[in-house]
DNA sequence: AAAGGAACCTGTTGGC
DNA sequence: TGCCAACAGGTTCCTT
């Protein structure tokens, strides 16, 4: 599921229902996902008050009043599922009685639900079939020193992510720009969907060598990255095989893809004659890339 | 040092 | 219909 826009969407959903509340019960249904959970995780979560949330790249950090932050990564297939525990609970995520109410609090436990957090009003489950996700604890005062966060590149939506910064990171690199943008040390939060979409908007082929981007192409690429991420966040992210939002609602940015998973379809923005030859699907370092060879050079 | 591929998992889909 | 291979939104680790 999750690249930056999806993680941002999920985090906002969690923040809306958990911020300010005490975790009355924390349950772990296994001892690890991609890595072992820290010792005593459930105990350390129980009784803690949730102070707030932060996103860094594709990681969520839930700040607790004991001085720790719960670090959450959704991996490939992770979801957070929030349900009101009773009908009188505040229902900010589904004000018209949406999916969270429809399932009810007596629904059978979901398959692959590895962690459950309960506050007075909400039950939040972490569901991750493929188990590529991660949970860890990190001191809030030193979040960025965590081994997962320490090497990350700039946040693409921050003002400090500029064409000059990207140019410097790409200079001299012999790898295709597709692979470079997936490298979280160069820019943090892009994944397979948004790299393809951003390169389309910038008119750059995913196969072009990264070292040829600095300069005018970086000047096009940086705003394209920011725009596609902002557009997707505004749409609640993309829902492909899984629900994205913690309230069970779907994001709808998948309806606005220009190229991702659209091989052989005509590119919508190529001008009329001769007609667009269609979007290509190629495999780069084991992952699919999608692009319009006429528009992207 | 940098680049590419395998590995970690389960579920779904498409071709025969 | 059934079976099996290929593929899926990520990241680390291990070779070259």
C-alpha cells in the first residue's frame, strides 16, 4: 500500500482518533514482523497517553507521554484499521456512519492483525499480511537517530527540498533516475507509483541516467515530485489492493494515474497526430516502470 | 563505493 | 474449473 501520501493519510487518521487519549490496552499477537519487537512493547504502550504524531519518509512516529515514540512502518501490505468501540464514541473519521460503524465492535478478528491498541473510544488494529512492516520504540528526543531514520534523505514536501539539493544528490550517479528516486537516501518517501508519476509529469524517461538530471531537468523534476505527492494526499492516497485509510474509506488518487499500471493505454496528454503509441512497461532493478516514450526523454 | 539482485512473506491474478 | 507462475505500494543484505 504505502508510499508517502498513503502514510500521511493513515497518520492523519490515527492522529484524529488517538491524540490525547490513553492506551488502555495493547495486545501483540506475535513477537516480530520484519524484525523482532522491542522487549516489553505491549507493557510499555499500556497506560501511555498519545501526545501526537509525526511522519518521516514512510515511517509514522506516535509520541507517548513516557518519552518514547512508537515507530510504525506499514511495509508493502500494512493497514491501520480504526473502529469506534461503542456507538456513543466520537466518530470523526466516519461522521455519517461509515465503514467503522458498519463493521461494529463485535466483528470477528481480522486475519493478520498483529497489534491492537484500545483507548476508551477506539480500537486500532495493525494488519499486515506480508509482514514486511515494522514496529519499534525510540526515544522521542532522538527519533532521527533511529537506525531506520538516520540515513534518510530530505522530505520532498519541505521547502528545503530544492532543485539544487536534488542536483547535488544525483551528480555523477550512473544509475537510472528511476532507481535513484527510489533510493530513500536521495529523497525520502517516494515509491514505485509516485516515481513513475513524477517522471511523467517532468517529461523525463525513467531510464535516463541520474547523473544527467542536475540542472534544467532537476528544475522540472522537483516541482513535479511535490505536485504529485500533494495531489495524492489531497485525494487520500491511492487504493490498489488494500484499503488505505484507517477509517476504511478508499483513497482515490489511483483514478488519476497518468502512467502507473497503464501499459499499452494511450497517454492522455500526448497531442493528437500522430497518436500516442501508448504507455510502456519496463522492468528496472526488478520493479515495473511505466512511461510514455514520446513524452518522456 | 556503488549498483544490482535476492531475500523476506502472503494473497491475487492471469494464462494454460 | 484447477493449477501454477508471475506479480504486488518496501527495505535490507549480500554479491559483484
